[in-house]
C-alpha cells in the first residue's frame, strides 16, 4: 500500500475587522443617545459637560447631546470610544 501524500497547506486570510457606522445622536436626549449607540454595538462610551464646567452627568435624562466624537457616519471598530458632549436641556 502506498502512503498518501499530505495535502498542501491552505492559505488562510485574516478576517477584515467589522466596522460599525457611528449613528448621528446630536440633538438626542443623552440617555437615549447612549441606548442607540449600544444598539449599534458601540459600548465604549464617554461623556463630557459641553459647557466646560466639568459637571458630571448624574441624571443624564435631562441632558442633550450637542456634539459627538467621532462624528456621525464615521466607520469604527467595535471597541472604539465614542464621546458624547452634552449640556442640560434649556442651557
């Protein structure tokens, strides 16, 4: 019986990382903006007081997003931090 020749090694390609398009949450209630980003698979979220006063967003339901980074439409890796700059509603 003749031994079978080993099959040649196959080349494997590294899978391209899945990119997520950042949704536009400017103008949204801060809490709802966070929920929307998480629904898109973006869980690394940071928040800043957009007025420069350094306040913490303790009750984030009464804040509105006025800027975001990276901007809407940007394609990012799932672990990318999205920063929401918010101010209290009515300010």
